[in-house]
């Protein structure tokens, strides 16, 4: 059962990757082509997901928006994990005072829960795709850092590091051959789970009008545009949201699958 | 007299092949029947079948307690039986109490579930029970949580809970595993007293010596079947089944140094051929080239002088000195908290001593910086109780050994030298059995061709027969490689069998030391005498 | 705790100084306002912006200590008053959602502890919702289902309990998924542990095992999540209050961010940080209550 779910996740991920790299294969039409006579059409065979206020085909736009949306998720995760790695490794490997300082600093960051840190960043640097991506990365970094630090501390105290010391292996050998690879294993899971989370967060910012802006074919921007028409034309927000959810579910399923495998092996 | 418990043709399965089959025995009031077997023999499952708690499918032509047919009993009937008529002393004394509840609550549970006492009466009864099982200061202990109690006190609390309703049958599943020798002796005395007072006891254990002290009747189980049964004395002195014989032979207690515990001959593998790196500098080059232990044991490979290590207010190691000669074994015996593991870490220079020095092969070892030690690290190796956690979980056996050897060419030969097939190289240690894991650990330790091996409880978590194989292997390697061992164990029998000289440690101090025969033959210190008296032995 | 508050105030103070452009201009309505040089100078003097940074910082800390969070640029009202006005609504939303989430999680955990496919299926679904469904999308789906299609509940928040149902569901469902997940894991761990076997050998039934042993062990990680849950509820409140047009701290914050109303953003952030620290302090206390091992050390 768990395996099956993981494979469903992998399949969904492959589909999303195809949509991101070669959107023309799945939706040959132009995502920006407007057709005012066809505006606000409900989902039908002609327009699978309906059309928006300018008569653009939402299915085409959703498929063509995959690349940009995934890129935002991946970049935000890269920023978050990158920062977290610096802090987590400093705290986990450094001397005690450094661990103390870093941990206190992370504690302060934790006092700005989730979206708040992102909003604070946006109020300083203004809304937009790049700032919202960085904002999401920043907001997720403290959580990752805490996980990485505790993982480093666990591995650092592992008996196999001591066994390597008894064999006469130096600090760098133990760091590169034992500690980092064992930390990296759990990092991979964090990244997979994190991409889904980042897409969800970034889309929330876009939905609030603080991220990507219309008419770009990006899921968040489409949501933002559809927000005005939420009451009458639900499909404008529903389908981009559905794709956000699919990517988040896919990344969650694959991440959980990896987690299980790590636990088993 | 009719039996209190009667079991005939018991079989238990968990969907696939049965894990227990054809088990039959009776227990009479006031009698102790023991089931002996190694892990996976089905002995615990058999015991739980009497409580209806196997989690599998139980069939039997008879599974009777008093007048109740357990196989047909309803869940409610079984619940009434548990804790009231049958008390259970669980395996793993240290984890059998809920860490979040006060001990008194756990002990009072059977009273609450089966009795009609008020809360105040229950509290009084708990104190009575704690006194009965020999817990000092019961009022204080009752209000404490399990983690505030020592292992011995916890096991006594578990027993108090099991006997709260004065059950007619007590099932004790490995009641003394993981307890110190002297504590174990106290628990066994307590069980013996309960039996004398009329309780029937079903004792489950892997330890023949423990069993022989209590049980009048013995069942030996292997692979889910009873291979032999009969009166204890008879089974132990005149075993009919080869498995029973090998189990008895595997017990190291009272066995001479280098006497084999398994029926396998000494290793025929030429170990020299697999040990690659010849040391560029042979500090012992003046010694005879022969590996006859008698001829070169004058050479001191390791010595400690006045070692002290303090953790906060605890003096973990207090003024310990010793000397270890080539080809010999120095045993260090002591109970938990005696400082023996800290001593091992000091000797391996993983901890810096507060004072005192260790000298390795005639040169200073602990007093110099790590950079000065590194080149000599290969001369001293270590094996641990938990071999598995000493391996990087990402590495295969081949990579672990190749890393230690400095090349993978000799890995198959090295595996063979420790009695493993080369095919195991591709596997990861976690998929090996406990005995195989310890063999891989030994292979890794001897790969750099050390002079000394520090063995910290190397066989403590292994089954008796596996323990015997590992001990024999260590003997073989010692003779063929001229190794010196610092052999640390809580198990007096194992240390006695393995050591030429011995240190008895307590609270960080050496209370007695000398040649093994002298120390154990004519102990001078009261602690050593008590330890020897507490060690169970075969008849 | 005092340290964290001070650090939070300091971080926010200096973060605000990073804003490109002239704060005086922002006070007067942003770069588009074409404010005169005199008006800018006046604004600078009014808000103390003409003094050295360090002096401004000390003044800022002093005002914080007196509980003065400054004046909103956009609303021209004291920040404290704006926060006070909106705090109640958000607190009500958050607290009720937390209770509902805990109740759902507990019921689910108890149910799936019995084993059974349906139970684990439902908890799995909630876990996925928790991990993968954005609040806004859940809110939209709930509106589509309960308002547009079924017509049972109002699509926007109306006064009275009926208007609270959808916002609370939106916040509580994902949270309950997370809580149920950790609780389920520790309940299963507890049930498989030797001390539960020992309890059963004393004649304890499955109900007793759950209430007397497993539940307490499950509470420990759930309590540990409280600080995080608070953050998630506040983040969710920003979205939920916006979608359901409910007055509250979250919606004020969003409006303030959109208008770049720095003092108001700061005020809300500080209040939330304070709330977070209160929650973590309470968490520590609750932890000690449930887990006696912490009390000893």
C-alpha cells in the first residue's frame, strides 16, 4: 500500500516534469492567446478547465504554468535548505558557544511563525515573484535548520564515528565519509517534502496578491486573478489550486516513501 | 495431585509456519518448571499462550489452567485470569513499567482491576507488597517513577505487581536478563521464596545456570519444539539430545582457559595470510618470532598507571593501574557503574584521563596529542557489545572491511578467518545475525593487524551458543596472531574462562587483581567473594 | 523569553531600516504622493526620523517598554488600538480551531489505534490534506461544497456561530491531520511497548491500555507541536480572514503589508511573537505536567 502510494507520487511527479519541460506536448495552444468572445466559459470539452476573463484557456495556462511554479518551489526550497545547512552544520559541528549562539538565533526566528517571516520580508522588499520566493525560503529555513542540527548531533555521537576514530581515521575523514553522507540521506527526504510545501506557501502568497502577478501563466498568479471572480467563476481558482495540490501531494508521497526506505535500510 | 497447568500439543502460528509446535508440559502447585532456549526458540510465545496474548493462532489438544480451558476462553475470562490467577513477570525488567506513571499505580493496577479495595487500602497493600519483595523505604519508592529506580528495584516492583493478587501461577519471562549478577541473585532468591510459599512458577530463560538454581523440571526448546525435557538435574548432567549437550558445553562457567566451548576444531585458516600491512617499525623486533604464548609473554604491550577520570561529581575511574603482556588477556570484571567502560575509553584514548598515563608498546599514549597517536592507532583495536551500531549504516560489509584493510582484495580471506562466508561481503550489517555482526566487527578490528584488542562486553547480547562460538574465535585469533586482549565483562564466568589475569572493579576502583586462578580461587576482598557467590553455576 | 522579545524587536527595527526609499515618503502615502520637501521634513521630525539611528533605536525600545507601538501610517491610529480591536476575533478563531483540531485528532488517533482500514484511510487522507492542501484552496472547496452547492452555510463570515463554521473547518482540518499523525505514531509505539504488554498481563483491557497508558504518551509529541500549531493557525488566519472577509489580526496584517504600513506590520508581528512565546512557555509547563521525567531534571 505504502509502496503503491509512493509510485503514484512518482508518476505524478513525472507528469509534472513533462508539463514543466515540454508543455507543448500536453497543451499545444498558446497560453496567452486571448479570445474575448469566449470569456468566463465553464469547463467543457472545448475548454477542459474553462476560460478566464479574457477567454484564455485555463487548461493550457495551467500546463504552461507548471515550469514557473515548480521553479519557484525548487528555488525556495534550495534557499531554505541552503541557509538551514549553513546554520545546522555550524550549530551541529561547531564548538559549544557557536551551537549556543546559533540555536538562540533560530529561537528568535521561530518567534515569527511561518507566513509572518515571509510577510515581514515582503514588506521590506516589496511584493513580486523573486521576493516571494526568497521570502518562502527564508520562512522555511529555521525549521529545516533545527532538523539538520539535531540530525548532525545524532550522527556525531554515533558509535560508528567512534569506531572510525579507533581505526585511526582523522576528523576530516569521519566528516566526509561518515557524517555528511549520513546527514545527506535525511536531507534528501527534507528536500522532497520541502518542494511541495514551498509551492503551497508561494501560492498562498500569490493568492494574497504578494507573489507573481497576472497575466503570467503561473499558478499563483492565476489564483490571484481568479480571486475576484471566486463567487461566480470558481474554475478560475479551482484548477490552478488543484495542480498546486497535486504537486504538493506528489512531493509528499515521494518524500514519505523515501523516508520509509531510509528507515528500512 | 492434579496439575495446576496442563498443556498438550500446543502450537502457535502467525499465519505462516508455526513458531511453536508439539509443546506439552504440566506444572503443579509449588513447582518451578523452566523452559530454556535461545532467541527464536519459541519459549516466550509458549509462555504468552497461557495468557492468551500471543497475537497468533493457538491450537492445542489441551491448554488448561485449573478448570479453565484457555484456548476457548472469552476475552473477558482471559482478562479476569491475567493478573489475578496468573501473574506475569515480563522480559526486560527495565522497560516493563510505564515511565510516565508512579510505580505504586503500576503495582496497584491488578488490585484495581480485580479486587474490591478502596484507593487507601490499595495504597497500603502496595507498601506491603514492596516490603514483601524486599524494596527498602517502600513509601518513598512507591511515589517514584521507574526511571528514578535502579534496575534491581524496578524488577522487584514488577514482581510486586505480578504477585499483588497472590496468583497461583507466576510466569517469569527472562526475569533477570540485563541485571547485575548480585541483583540477579537477589531476584532468584525472591522467586524461590515465592515458590516455597506455594506458587507455581513457569520460568523462561536462556541461561542454564539461572534455571538450574530454581527449576525442578526442565524443557529445552529449539526452533519452536521441545527437544528434551525431564528433571533438571538429569537433563543437565546427562543430556540425551545433542542440542542440549551443545548448550551445556557452551556455558563458559568453570571451563579452563582455551578449553573449547563448541565442538568445532580450532580455526584452520592461516590468519597470517590475510593480515596485510606489515608494520614498518616493529617495536617488538627483538622478541622471538614464534607465536607460542608462553615464550613472549614477558613483553609488556600496554600499561596504565594511576588512571583517574571524573565526570562532574562522579569519580568514574579512580587510580587504576595495570599491565598487559603480549599474547595474554587481562579480564576486567565489574557490575554496571563500576567504571569499566570508561576505563576502556581511556585506554583507547577516546577520553583524556584527568591524571595518570597509558603506555602503548613502550611509548606514551594518552599524554601525547592525537596527531602523535594517529600513526599508532592501528596497533590497538576495539570491539563492542553493540556491534551493529559501530558500523556506518550506509556501508556494506565489504566496504567496512576494505576501509579497515586499505584495499578490498583481502576481504574474502579476512571474512573466512573469522568464520564467515565471503558471500556476506555484499550485505549490510543490519541484515546479518547478531553473531555474524560481531564476527564482522572482529574482522574489522584485526584487519590493521593490531597488537591489542579492547573487548567491551563483546558477547553480552549474544545467545549462549553464539557466545561460545565468538569466544572460541577470540581464542583462535589470540593464538594465531599473538593478540593481547583487554577483556571487559560483567559476566564472571566469561571473564574467568577468557582471562589470564583479572581486575575486579567497583565504583571506579580496583578492589582486587592478580592471576585469574588466584583471584577467583581464593578471593580476598568481600566484594569479590560476594560476586562469586552470586554467580549461578551448573550442577 | 525577555531575550527573545528584545531580539525580535531589534531584528524588526533594523529590518525596517532596510526598506529602500524614504520612510517619511511612506508616511505621506508612498513615492506616488509627490510630497513637498517641507511636508517630508515635518514628517521626519514628527516621527523622529531625523535623529541618529542609535537614538531612534533607543527611543523605539523605550516606547516598546511603555507599550507604545507607534501610529499606523495608513489608518492614522495608534497601532495598539488597531491590534486590540482585531485581536479578539483572531483569538476566538484560533482557539476554537485548536480545540476542534485536537478533538478530531484525538478521535482519529483512538479510532486508528484499534487498527482497521477505514480508520487508517481517513487519517491518511487528513495527513495528506495537512501536508499538501493550501488553506485558501481548502476554503474555496468548502465554500463551493457547503455554500454554492448545498447552500447550508454562508460563503462569507456573518456574525454569530454559523459564520464561524467554515473558517474553523478550514483551519482545523489540516491541523488535525498533523496532530493525528504524530499522535497515531506514538500511540502505536506505546501499544507495542513492553510496559503495555505488562499492563495486559495484569488484566488491563484495550480501553484501559488506551486511556491509562497510550494517550499520555501520545500527548507528549502533540504538546511539543503547540508552538508550531500556533504559527500555523496565525498564518492560516491571514488567508482565512481574507477569504471569508472576517475582521481580525490576520486580515489587518495583510492589508498593512499591501499598503506597506510599517508600524502596523511591526505591531502585529511583535504581538504574534509575544503570543508565540506565551504558547511555548505554556507548552513547557504542560510538558512537565504530562512527563514527570522532565520535572526531575
